[in-house]
C-alpha cells in the first residue's frame, strides 16, 4: 500500500511540482529508493555518497525524526505519513 511522502518546496521541481507523492516500501530506506526510481535525481539530493541521509535533510515518520528512531531502517506502515524537511539555519 502506498505511503504519502510530503515533499519540501525546493525539491518539488523533481516531483512535477507535487507537494505530496505516494510510494511503496516497508521502511524509510525502501521509500527513498522507490522515490528516486519514480522521480530520478531526488535521491542524490537526500542521500550522500555513502547512502546516508544528508545532514541538512530531516525525515519524519508521523512527526518523529528518524534519527531518533531506527534512522533509514525505521519501519513504515499504511496510514503513516512521511515528511522530508530541509534543515533551517539562521542566526
């Protein structure tokens, strides 16, 4: 069953300007792979060369930061929501 993934404004040109897309996967890692297959190029914006989530990208499952869960191996189930949020810096 597809999982909705919220896409931040800077990445929407890669998703045909959609703010939410649906992809299938049982973990965040699988969702990211499916997302890059469906929207080529988005993966390199989210993951570094080692396949880790970039420092300035935050991914949430039901409002919980995956870095405090199981990182990319965080499981996702139908009905849950995944959000990609760019980090904000300021001063």
